């Protein structure tokens, strides 16, 4: 077989910084057993190679690695790079940075392989997965995975050996290290972006990595003859050339890959997430002086794999391990692990020229335990169309402590489902006892062929399985998520049923008023931004979210009872957690914007010095949990706006008759202003102005009692029905429409129980609306349609 060879310019290697131990621990010393590259201070333009693609000409029938000439790349003057397989005496020590690719219906696992012989070096491993309905889990055997290593040789192009010839000739010859592969499929080709780093000697000879060279792009194909196992052969190799907008990124030092999966846009553009180091500067004698570097997340993309462009980095510094997906209307979403411990999510509709943090939906939802590092752990992050609905699927570790007092915390890999509004923890996907870290996801659908066979759907996860303590990775585990995919479908059915029910009730109400229902009552309007819904699904002191998200819990007082259309609190209160969820906070958006709507009634008017807290939010303030924003009713029959330690005594007056339902709203706008409304009228003369310089994190919403002495009055009961939580603030005009005193609603309106009841995975929500939506919801919808148009 023949290899085509072309000349390229070799990189400069001056000012190298020697580092020892080419296979150290990851940053923060935990998750994957690898250090980040010790970055040189070269700017990107002086670090990027200019290599030319060299293609291996191998037929589809070449199934045995011994029969294949691997591709060669030459650099002036007379230096060649070649892919080779591991030799005798070289072994795989650990596997890291998982990625999944599908080609011709087959699924392959790709990972970075840390190898050793006299020293340690890196290669790229790949293996076809053989999961079946009976064999739902497969551990990648480090002794059987195929590993390819990129290495330099000094022979003439015609003599530059493949792995099966003159193997001794590689010893003592400078080489390169390939790490953190990121893959994406386009047509019949598999593209892989990886970092390349210079070595003093050939791979495996014990020499140290000395310099990072840049980013490498490899193109591979699946080869097999039906007898031997299909495998990926990397052939074309190219180092990314200088890019057109690099002048705008002069402060960005040498980039490196992120691992996981890339994205193919509808027009064929390939997008790869990546990291970089940016120089930190400060003024010294009136001039900018470098004072170190910081990690940034961004992506690189190309429509033709020849001309490449960098996006702008996301606004936050200290963020690593980015994952990118395409979400509706060509929007790109980037998830990254940032300093402070929470995963941030950013959106861009202009290929990364501008970024907006998704504070109202997914950003900062996922976090970590304080005692565990989170960087170095890439997330599985993909989009899929399931049951004709666009969704995102996320896999991230949930950390749990071991039973032993001194035991290190372990992690279970959990699967999360979101439609960019609702979020549900589907549950654990890792094996019992596995300590899971970085992960990758793949969703595939294949037709059943002729006849009436249905399409076959598969959801597969690939994750790092750790040893105990600080040990390196044991390897990779792949698992078929058939049961989890079934639960995903049930959750989607529940979401659709709840939203449809709300929309139908809107139609019924507006029809009574003689108003048009063609547009305002459609499910995508009336439920736009509706994240949580507490109705009549109450038992065992738990008020369950109809959308299967976060449940509220009765925590104090004499008790709470389920009524025909809600919950009655008598000297009690319920808490709907935000920050109190801990590691993963599905309602983190409430720290910035929210609207909470409810229908309330009391069995008697407060007497004496009794003040009834109706609902509000608590926040952590220097270790003390205090009321940040709230609404209460006092003995003077006035509503009061609570703003921290201040109470607006000039509250909205209301002659509240016993058992009369009132429609109350509290909202937060931009994290800085709070408002309260009763029957469409604002409470208080001024909004509640919050100090944003010291942002107080919301711990929970309180309902029917705030946990203080005011919430333990057993002589007055408060009935609350239909709490609706939106991830954005309403405006005053919309809220005024909530005045429902003029509306008479029959209590015969109900919705059939959902047949797709789903058991809770982690206690965040476990049932669907089995008892139906309550008729009092109709009293709210006349106002909510106005909000839906925002």
C-alpha cells in the first residue's frame, strides 16, 4: 500500500519549559489522573503548526493492523510523523476523556490512553462496543483496546516504517503526545481534535514532555471485512493552521482540546469545544504587565476543515472542560466547569461572537460537594429528538460519602433530562460501587427496515471508572441506558400532559369570558417559563411537583392536610428548596428572576398581634437564614411586604372575608428588586430594593409559614392551592389581570390522571398529577396569558 507525503514547516522549539512526569494528576488532583499541559508563554500564532494532510490508502477489506501501512506526515527538513500501534512491552496504564461516535450503525468508544514502557506516553484508543439487550454493560479491557501513537521518524518517506517494521528505529527519536480527543462524525469520516505536545524522545522511551505544539486534527474511517472486528483507523493528520481572526486573540496562549464530542451544524460546519490560557495583566508603571494566566473556555470551528476560526471566550474566567451542543435555530450552548464549583451554561446565536449566560434556565444548576474538585471532569452533554420533542441530556457525577468515617467520597453518574425549562434527575447510570468521573453520551435511532417494524432507539453512556482515593482511572465502562430512556419518555409524557391540561383550562376560562383562545392558550404560550407546579399531589408531608422537578416539604408547626384542591397549613409551613438542594439546584434561577403565583384563603381573620406569613423566600445571610422577600397579612387586615428586616406598614388594605380566595404574587427582578401583588394590586408603596453588592443566595421558598414564631399560630389555618413558579418576572400590567373576583368557576373542571406515573430517582419529584389540576387554577389563567406573551 502507498502513503502520500507532503512537506510542512516544523514548529519552533525555543524557550521550552521542561516538565517532569508526563502523566501526573489532573488539576486539583482528583478526577482523571492527568495534569493539564504546562503551558508555554507562546501566543497562539507562534504555537500553531502548519502541517499538511497525508492520507492512508487502505481498502475496506483491511481488517488486520499488521496488514495496514499507517499514514505518514513529513516536516522540513526530512522529519516524518507516523501513526503506529503499541509494541511488545508497551501497555495501557489507564484510559481517560471518553468520547462516543456512531458510524454505519456501529458505536465506538474513543479515549485518551496513558501508556507506559520505560516511561509514560499518550495515544488514542478506540474499540467497537458490543452492547445488546442481554449485555447492557461492557468494561473496556485495557489489554484489548487498539491504541495508536503518533510519532516522528527520520527515515526517508519511502522507508518511514509502520508499526510492524523496524520498530527499533523509533527509539531515541523525537515524538509527540496526543491527548484529550474530541470527536464528531461527518458523512463517512470521523474527525478528531486533540492537543499535541512535544517530547524529548520517542513515545515510550522515558523522555519528558517539553512543549505544547497546538491542536491536531485527525480524520479516521471504520475498517472491517465482516470477519475481523471493525475498528477505527486514523489516517489524515493535520495541525490547525493560523486562523483569520487570530489577531483579535493575541492574549490567548496555546490552546488545548476539551475532550468528549463536537457538533456538526446543519450546514456541515464542525464545532469543537476547547480550552485556552489567557494572560492575566495588570497596570505596572502605566503599562499592562503579565502576571500569570487564566483558563478560558471557547470553541473552534470550520466549514471545510481548512479554514478555522475561534469563537470569543465566554465572559467567565477560570472555566474548563467545556461541552457544546446545538440547540434549536442554530443556537449553540456551552457548558463548562468554573471556579466556585458550579457548571455554567452560555448561549450564542452568532457562532460565539457574543455569549449570554443562561441564568434563567440551566446555568449554575449543577455543582459539587465542597470537599471534591470538579475540574477535569467533562460532562456528557447532547441534544436529541425523543417522542417528537427536542431535549438535552446531561451526565454528571453526584458525589456521595462512603460509609467509612475516613473514606473518600465516591461519585455516581446521573442522567439529567431538560427541555431548557424543566429539569429532572432520571437517576444513576453507573454501576454499583463504580466511582464515576468524566462521561460521554450518544443517542442513536435506527430504522427497523421493511414492514411495520418501529425505529430502534438507543441511549449509551461511556464513563471513567475510578480507583479509590487518588489512583488513576481503572478504565472505561459503557452501558446501555434502556431503562433510563423509557423513563425519559414517561417524563416527557408527563410534561406534555400537565402543559396540555393548563392550556385546556385556559381555553375553558376565556371561552366563558367570550375572548379569543386561538393563540393565548396554546401550550407554548401559557406555560412559557412555567418551571414548577404544586397542586393537590400531597401526602406524607410532601407536596410534589407536577412537573417532577423539586418537591416542597412540611417542616414545622402542627401539621398540614390535603384538601380537595390544595393543602391547608395549620400552624405549619412548607419549604420549597432552592439553594437548600445542595449540590444540584434545579431552581437556581430564582436567585436572579422568578414569579411565584398562588391562590390562598384563611379560615378566620387574624386577631390580636397575630401576623400570618403567606409566602416568601428565605436567604442565607452570613450563615443566618432570614426572610429576603415575603408577603404577610396582619391584624389590621392589611397585606405587608417584607423586605429583609423592613416591613412596609402602609400595606394594601383588604377586607378579607373568611374562606375568600385571594390571588397572590411575589416576584424578583434582576436579583435586585422584589414586588408583591394581591388580586392584581401592588402591595407597598415602594419595591423591595435588595443590595446586589453582596448577593444573598436564596435557600428556599416558604409557604404558609416562614419557620419563625409567626408561622406557628395554630388558631389560624392557611389554605394554599396551585403554586406556579416561573423562571422570569411578570410585569405589573400582566399581574393586574390576576384579579379574579369577577370570575365564577365551576368546581367540576378536572383533568384525568396521568397514566405515565414515574417513580422518583433522588427524591426531587416522584409522581405525576394523579388527582388532576384543580379548578381554582382557572382563577389564575386570565392573567397568565398576558405574561405568556412576554
